[in-house]
C-alpha cells in the first residue's frame, strides 16, 4: 500500500499528531508499565519512549547534512552512505545504549518537554524551508534503519521521524497483557 503524497502541511499535521500521542502515552503510563519490556525490542517501554523522541532528535541533526550533501554531485552522498553502511554494527550498539541512557535522564514531564521542544523546532525549520530545498536529497545508509531509503529528499527526512515513531509505538506494551 502506498503512502499518501507528502507535503509541508501533511508533515506538520503528522508531527502534531505524534506530539499529542506522545503526551498521552507518557502521562497515562504507570511506573510498572514504563518498566515493562516492549514487544520486539530489548528496551523497556521507558527506553522505547525515549527512542521514539530520539528519532525526531536525529531528524534535527540530519537536516543540515541533507541540505549540504544535497547540493553536491550525487556521488558524494552515495559514497558517504556506503561508508556509513560499513559501520552498521557499531551504530546499532550506540543506538541501543543511547536510548538506555537517554531514558535515565529524560522521564515524565522532562521527556514530554523535550519532545515538545524538538517538534516545535522541526515545525519552525520546516516553515523556513524553500520548496527547492525540500526537493533536494542525498543517499542514506539503508542498513541503519528500515525507514531509510537509498535516496531521501529533505521532505522525506522530515517524514522519517513520524515513520519511526509510528513503527515503535506499535511495540509499546503500556497496557498489561490480557489474562
């Protein structure tokens, strides 16, 4: 099934929906639920919630990279992505441990404030992008994340945060298992 065509307004809407969903998930989760293992990851729900925030934090760090490499000949970003793919194993270790550590620092209201600030910054950035900038792209290390495509536009990178969020939301086990 194809995703609907993405545009600036749909990206704004999906980020706002994720923000509201995140607020509800965190505010309604009990301490026991936060400590429960998630489904399909090695993280607890608390760690996975941080990882869902981390996806949007990564988008903020990717934007300048895509803006820069998107202006260079295609071969530059292709070689860069290929080189990053050679570091997939250490990337996954750092990704896992980073979310374990981040969950120790960002909890409760601090976690939701960081999510709000991150999404607000992405909204501001998106509003300042030109249509030409949103169309430019670069190659990505596809072994790092299932939502990285070989080549992604800046608009695709904004959308990545929500794809990542939606996927991991399905792995949360905040409700106790049915008896």
